[in-house]
């Protein structure tokens, strides 16, 4: 789950080069930065957003599973069928202004 940036106080900022490189997107894209206000209790975030990595089984994938192919072959077929990764889903939410780059980095790259 990603924290949802507060729409009342979030400020637009340019995504820095280092973060853009890690996330596989363009530097300089406008993203939101949490500020904090009375609407969010000073936190800069209100609510949560779900991200996931799900793909629908199709005939090609069924055949590959039955053939016991490698994970990389299965992933390639799933990507051809339209699957997006959790990282891509999170980056989309960030670019759409629903969450922040710091939140994406925290969720995707913090060890548990």
C-alpha cells in the first residue's frame, strides 16, 4: 500500500535525476511533494492506494506453465499479454499525482 498524498496541500516539484533513474522514468517530470495542513493533520498524506502485480491467464501462459518454462520466459509472456509490474504501477500513481516519489521509494525499496 502507498500512502495517498493530501490533495489540499501537496506541492508540485520536479523529480530528481537519481530517483528517476532508480524508478526508470524521466527526470524533471512534475510529481507531488507532501507539505502538511489541517486537512491531513500535518502529515501530508490522507488514505492509501493499492498497487499490485496481477496478470490474467491466457492460452499462451497456460501452455507455458504446463511446459514448466523458466520464470523469465513466463514473465516475458505475461508482459506481452499486458501485465505491468508493481514498480510500474507505483510509478504511474506517482506521475498521476496520487502519491509521492518518496513514498514509492519507501514502499518498493525498504527492506522489511
